[in-house]
């Protein structure tokens, strides 16, 4: 599965993109197609939160250091606006990713350990 940060972001992107293709019709919006796909933005949000990059003013700037997988990172305001608009999709994808990880539980609480640098 994921042994380091690069593996984690790639694995989450593959899963998120597969799920996104199935649920995309539920989240259609007007306007031109963005350079950064919705599935990539959802992946950046999920992996960023796992890394502790959950502050809106910081998340997009952290991803600018990792442009090899996500070369088209939106501006901070656009990133955060799209992230908030995609929150229902992100929550669904996050739940499915966590189920696939088969993490240990105490009752209904998942014990989550994320990869750190």
C-alpha cells in the first residue's frame, strides 16, 4: 500500500479518482473545466489533512512543493473555495479510503496514523 508520502498521495489519488468518476454526475457545476481536476483537489485535501495541513491558508502552499503529481494547483482562494464546495464528495471519498485501509478501531472510532516526513 503506502510506505511513504509519495506512495500515499498516489494511492489516495487512484482511489479518489475511481470513486470520483462514479459520483461526478452528482456534483456537476457550470463553467469551464478547471486545470486541476476535482478528484485531484479532493486528493490534495484528504492527504493534506492527513499530513496536518488542514489550515486553509497553508494547504495550497504546502502542495506547491509537490508539483510532480499535481502540477496545476489553484490559487489559495480558489483552492479553498473548491475544497469547501467539494466537501460532501471529500467526506464520502475519505470514508471509503478509510474503509480500504482497514485501520484498527475502538468502538466506532478509527485509530489513524498518518505518514510524516
